[in-house]
C-alpha cells in the first residue's frame, strides 16, 4: 500500500482561496438570515446553468435537464423556482433574471440553498462587485437570540473530608473526585442542579428541583467538611440552555488534565490547583493553599438564600 505522496501530485490538490472562503461564509450567513438553509459546495454539479448579466449563475435541482433549445421547459423551471429565487434575491440584493443558459463556470463560490420545498445551487463570482458589501453585511448581522453565547459557571460537589484532614491540605496533595457528581450550573438566566460526568463533560439536568442532591449538608456532628470544586467558566448557547430538560444532557466540552480549579468550603476558596485524570477517575492536585478566612474570597451564595446564612453549607 502506497503511503508516500509525490510532490508533483500536490499541484493537483484543490487550494482554498481565503477570499472565496470568506465570500462563501458571508453569503451563507445572509441567506440563512432569510430563513433558508445554505451550504457551501466544493464540487460543481454537471449540466447547464442559468446565467445572469452580473455572471451569477444558478441551477434548480430536481427540475430536469436544462437545454437552451427548449425555452418552454426553462420558463417552467423558473416559474416553479420563483418562491426560492425571490428569497435569494432579497437575501443577497441580486436580480436573478437569467440572460442566458451556459455551460461551465468561472472562478466562483457555489452554495446549495434549500427552502420553500425547493433546492437550488447558486454560483457567486469571487470578484463580484457586491462581494465586499456581502462580507460587511454578514459581519453586522445580529445573532439569533438562540445563538447568543451564554457564560455559565459550574460548581461540582467534591468529597466530604474530616475537618482535621481538610485543614491540613497543602501543595502536592491529591483530592480524589467521583467520576459523576452532583453539580450546579449557574448563568444570568438562573441556576439548575444536575449531574456532571467528568469523563464526557456532560451536565445532565436533575428530575427533581434545583437543590444539591448530596450529603454535603449533613449535620455538624459528622465533623466533616464538604468540598465544592469550582471549574472554569464555559460558553454555551442560549438555545442549548432553553432546551435543557430533566434527563437531557448539555455538553460542556472535555474536562482535561491541567484544567485550573478551586476547592471551596462554604463558598470560600480553600485551595487552588489543577485537574488530573487517574484512569477513569479525576482528582485535584493542590498547588496553592488559601486561608479559609481570606476576606478577599467572595462567598458563593445559593439561589434565593440570605447571604448571611450561606456559611453553614456548601452551595453553588
């Protein structure tokens, strides 16, 4: 089996023109803003194309072959595709009135557009006079509300340590974590409780309520300190949060070795360190111990809880 690639063969590989890529992305964004599905194609479909005076070309899929000798068939194709073509015209500010039927294309970006129960391919010349305008308009698009990025804060329940052991933690110590643990996901929209899977990075919404399902708030006679792990903030979309239902999972990305984390007690920083993976388990490798009475560490308050009452239990 050949594994070497001859240098002369490299010349036959398709090169990606940055200007063409930017034009395709901009046009696809403007078309999508009109409620149509747009996909950049990297191969040219066979057959003839409707050609316009500005050298924009298009084909209507599933309409049969296009033949310049059969004008009646071409007119019927255009009539059938008119709802989709009109929305394309509005989206890109074009006049898709064909002036010819042509074979082959010049240097163009090709997009597959679907909508109105129809599909069409449109070829936009890379040097089209409106290319700069399309890029500027695409840059100015306001993301749909569901696509707006949302910053979320993630706090996971850690182990309960004897009070003396928690007080003796120092740099170099390892605090073992469960592979799955209860956690709080907080954003400007509110706070929800669920289960965090360290291996997959998925947060699964709990079926019952929004309180922590953990032993971390046990009676004082246990003489154990419940720890909370503050993980780095993550980005997700507003739509992903809105679609979160009990039992469904929100992918938050991988939790990896070296990820900076904090150990909290009663909402205050006890230690800082990094996440390390030990087989199918995770642990926090402590790098720096903090004074638990450090007034600079702001407490993490539970939703709806009086800040003055938040010192008695670990809340996210």
